[in-house]
C-alpha cells in the first residue's frame, strides 16, 4: 500500500512522540515492507519550515530532533519527483492542492491527513483520503 501523509500528522508526532502513535505504526509498516511512504521534497520542506517558523514549536521540538526525524523520513520513503507543471486548484485551501497532486503522481492508495478541508473534500479524486484513526483501522483489517 502506497501512502502519502500530510505534514500536520508528522508535526503532531514530533510534538508528542509515542510508541502507539499513527506515525510510529506507519513507519513500522514501512520497515516491515507492508507499506510504502511517499514523500515529495516539498513535504519535507513544509515540515521543516513549519517547525522553524513557529516559536511555540521550537520550544518543544529541538533542531536536532527535527533533523534526525527528517533524515529518518528520507531514508524510509520513496521520493516523488518534483511536479514542475502548474497544479490545478482542487481544495478550498490552495496550500493543500499539492498534496492531492503528489498523491496522484506518486500513485498513492491513501492520503492521510488531519486537515478538515481535505477530509471533507466534495469532489472525486483518485486517492482515498483518510484521517489517522481511519488509517489505523484499515491497517488492522489488513493484518
């Protein structure tokens, strides 16, 4: 199964890393070869920029923790080639359109997000959009 994960879930994990978290579960599936984590460079940059530009995050997530996490993600993921063409508007928030585009280009089966706009998208897209709880349930059904 091919999975693209929104930056908000990775940042939530960095704020409160737990062994039973969605991100830990997903990374275990990746290491076991049961899932492929898709990662465009833009998503890695979004994670890094978001943490570095928000002082309240910098008080909790150290630069070393962020760096180690980004290196870990890069080592475990399949990088999606950069999209150079214009990305059409799909969502209410133009900043989320790139996630749908990369999910399509990366042939993702699932896009996992905590973003309400993505989860309530009212148009057909060629990827299943789930929240982390729904994705956990899906993994339980397949194991």
